């Protein structure tokens, strides 16, 4: 795991957008794993801009989102389908048929979960998985005590997650369950790219990166990912013990020369 501390939220989001763009330029058929949440809005805005002004081409990309609420129709304003359309898909040249999110309205949720895993496999697996961290320490909606070997399935959301995401709901109640890729699914991505910003995430970030690997904080499982980059701003980094060490690695790692 590598932790990159950037001077501002803007710089952290810019770096994440650049890493995604580099992956898409390097392999036109990149399979992207995508995340939702407030943190990612800035990144998607930047990718849309790169498409519009620099011609960043998404026409061969395939995408798989981490999760979706159970019971929300695709066109529900509170669904992650709607979020992705509004923040990214309608601004770039991705083919709608190449974008995938779990169907939270499926009658047979277990069959839908299996089919989602199968679709990821059929596309050759996820090249680059974008992730945020929720206040409960979740990645996707893998709430505390999710198995670190889990696959896509339906999950009951933690009260902390209800409190975090509830205020975002417009004109309807937040569902108490979601369909999410499992921790095991996420760990199989070829590369994981985590973005964490803001002081309110400082504590959970420190637990995830420097604490023990534990199902109580499912983001900590990323310590076992073979290629995981965590990009954070100064505020989120404020409770990391080894900040100077992370800076040293970043400054001396040639991979980042072009993105500094
Ligand atoms: C939701 C998503 C997570 C995301 C989290 C962070 O709960 N399921 O994948 O990491 O939001 O949200 P925010 O960026 O709004 O803090």
C-alpha cells in the first residue's frame, strides 16, 4: 500500500483523476470499478472535463460500480444509477451498455449478485477499482464484520451509514439495505485507488491504513491488496502516524514524477 498526501482536496482529486486518465489512455478497453459518494463528485467533474477538452476517450471502457441501494429504481433520483448518469456517464462518450451497476430491484437478489460477479469475470476482471471510505470504515457497503472474503451480495447498512448518507436523500426514505461487491471481489481488482478527503475521515483513515487488518474496518483489508494507492489531502492525513515516511516514499517513487 502506498499513501500519497496532497496539499489540498483539489490536488488529491486531481491526482486521482489523472491516475484514472492514465489507465484509460494506456489501455482503451480498461475495466474501471467505480464508486459513489460526495468525495468522488470532484473527480468525475475532472474526468468529464478531460473528455471534453482533451478528448479523453471512454468509448472502449467498461465500468462496474461497487454498489446500489435495494429497492430503488434506476431512474430514482436517489439511486446510484442516477448519481453515475448525472455526475459522469452523460458527460463522457461511454457506451451505456458498457456501464454496470447491481440491480437493486431484482426479485432474486442472490441470483443478481451471482450474475454481477459473472459479468465482472467475463470482462476479464477490474483493472482499476476506485474507492472511498465511509464513516463506518466501509468500502462499497461492506459494513463492519463483513467477511474479508465476501463476494457481491445484499447487506444491511450500519446505523452510522444511515446517518452519513440519509441527509442526501431527496423526497424519500433511505433504504436500509444495499447490494455491494464483496471485500473479496474488491481485493481481486488489479489495482485499487482510494480517495479520502476531509478532517472527518482522519480517524477512520488512520485505522484503515495503520491499524490492524480487521473486519470491523473493512477498508483495512486493502492492506492485503497487491497494488493499492491511497490518495489523501492534508486534513484526512492529520491522524496518520507515519506521514513523513509516506512523503519520503512518494517523493522518491519515479512512477509519480509525471503527476506531481
Ligand atoms: C457510500 C458508498 C461508499 C463511499 C461512501 C463515502 O456509502 N457506498 O462506496 O465510499 O459513500 O461517501 P462520501 O464520499 O460521501 O463520504
